[in-house]
């Protein structure tokens, strides 16, 4: 059976308004329309399309769909070491499923509570609620940060330390507008720039030098 391209976390958001719409339609179809429209939007928001990753050796792929809003060329990270960071902003219209940028072993999953400021702001990386997934990967180690935004109040992370991920494998999602940061070694040669749009599991963010 062909897989329905909807993230499992989305079904409650789809089925509840669909059921309410069905009950409302019994008395009057016009009353059902708002519920059916909400169900339709939720189905669109929680879509989870298949992706085909690149065959480029040493490639690090995007962990999220969206627009590159910030690049920090030099930073220190306790897991990666001397690093650089690429931040991707996800609007409510983007696919919100997160994928592994490299194949590897999940070493640490850390959740930190925080604020819910606009995810495109630079300070959101440190101040907003976030979950950081550290991956000892092939060809290199990286950290992916799932960052909540103004509308996104729920971060879903499906992996735990000790789990193994293939490159491009789904590992979680952020419900509604949000941001995903990718921290990788400073030696990685970037293939994206600020303003570029990327697709999780497909777009090459950089290649290990």
C-alpha cells in the first residue's frame, strides 16, 4: 500500500475539524465549510512528501524546507568544535518535517525551554524554545536545532541518544512557523547563501572539504 504523505502528528489536527464539519453538514452545508477548510489546510501543512537525496560524496543536506535567513561563518560549538551555522526559516506554507543532514549516530538530544519570538530573528537561536540533536555523522558531526517560533509551540523530536539515522531520514517536525539551525564544521564548503530556498533531504547545504 502506498504511504499517505501526511506526518503522523498531523492526523488529530485533520480529523477533528473533519468530524466537526461532517456533523455540521447534517444540518447545513454552509456551517460545515469553515471546518472543512481548516481540515484542508491542516492536511496541506502536515504534508510529508518523499525526497531523493544527492549522490555527492561528503554532502550535508538541508534539515528543513524554507529560506536561508542567516549564516554565521565562525562559531564555537561544544560538540562540533570550530563551526559555522546556517539558519533556515520555515513559514506556515513550508513542509515542516525535519530530516537528518548526514547519516550517523544520535549522541545527544537536549530540550531547552524559552521564549516564542519571531523565528526569523537572529536572537531566536538562543532565546526561543529549542531542541538540539547532536549527530556523530558520516562524513562529519553536526548539530540540528529545532527552534519554536511565534506560532510554533510544539517541537516534535522522534529520536533518542543511540538511534542511528540515514541521511535524509525523518527525525521530527515543528508545528507551524519555525526555524531550524544547522551547525557544522567551519571546514565545510557552503553551497547556499542568504535568501536561498532549500528542501529538506535534497538541497546540498555544504560539502566537507
